[in-house]
C-alpha cells in the first residue's frame, strides 16, 4: 500500500467502455518564510503533503472523460503571490469533471473555472469549448442565482503568424471586452498589442515585446495609463532565475533548481521584504 501511494500508478479496466485509467501521484514541500501576507505578516516554517487521483476513460463511441480528486494536509504557501495560504485540513477535494468528443469539451467544476475575461471576476461553474472552422471558442457560465458576472466568452484565431484573441464578460455596469494580437517576428522575438475596454473605467491600450536567446528572456510591456512591466529570466541546466519590476518598483526575484529524483529547491524575495525558501518533492 505504501508503494502504491508514493509512486505514480495506473490501473486499467474495461467494462462497457473502450478504456479507463486511474493515476495516483503524491507531492510534498517544506521550508521557511518571512513577511508573507496572511491577514497580517507572518514568519515561520511550512510543510505539507498531498495525494492526487486523476481518472480518465473513453466510451465505445469515442467520448473521452476525466475527473480528479485530491487531498492535501499541512501549511502551504503561494510562491507566485508571496502569500501564506495557511493550514489545509486534509479534506478530499473534487476537481473538474470533463467530457470531450466531436462536439467539443464540456467541463463542470463548481466555482473552479476562471472567468475568461478577468480572474478578478467570479469564477464559473461550467464551460464549453469547441472549434468552428479556424476559430477556437470557449464559453463559461456561473450558475449562481443573480450573478452579475455570470457569463464570459473567449474566441481565438491564428493566421499568417498572427494570433488574435477576443474575450468578453458580463460585469457591473455592462459588458467588458478586450482584444489582443500577438505576432512572432522570428524564432526569438515576438510583439503584442491589446486594448481593454472595461464596463466601467477607462479603456487601456498596451504594447509589449518579448525576446529569448541562449536561455535569457526579456519581456517589456507598457500601457497608456502610465503603467509598465519589465521581466527578465534565465534558464540553464535545470536552474531558472526570474526578476520582474514595474512602475511602482514592486520588484520580485525568484530562483528554482532541480535536485534530481523529483525534488527541487525554490527561493524568492520581493520589494516588501517577503521571502521564502524550501524544497518540494513529487512522487
């Protein structure tokens, strides 16, 4: 049983369906932190572990389906946002349940589907994704009664090296929408532009450029509301370093390196004297 829980395992069965698979994997992490936000700044240590069950299968007529269940326990941190998530009680959690066929993909995840226009709006409960000709289309819906931001939609189209993405969502005051265009000049340089028209507030236009060469990446973005971002990155031999800053000097620096055998080390520090350092494992 111990070996089953700490090693990725696949079970295959047939019962009125073409195939079914259950994969079990585990993860753990531990380290130190200082100044992370959690209602108030917090210093201390963190350690956590979890088990993930991923299930997938296919019917005889070609419809594939998937579901997931996870259980986590311990104290967790959010390295991306420098937040202390706090203690997880170890309860089982249900992930998305999805079905895919010639009709597209239908996904159910109560409150777990990010709003397609903005992650600051309410998450959706169900989404549908399909392709119509050369256009990819996704619709998300929040089934809660009276939800102001119940619906959001995203459409994408690529032609001659240019990728167009249109997203829109219901919001207080009407409908918000934004259009983004990205173009790869060559294998190392790409440029982008977008316009964001929220239901309330000013319209914002943004331009940006990204280049990557010999493991070094540089990304620059500037908008007409006097905001800008600069991100630098370096990757080599299992080591990754990233640094970013903006018009408010809200900088952050992070580094990760592989230790082999499914283990890695990560550390980060930012402008607000928040920091973390620790190891993580996958089983």
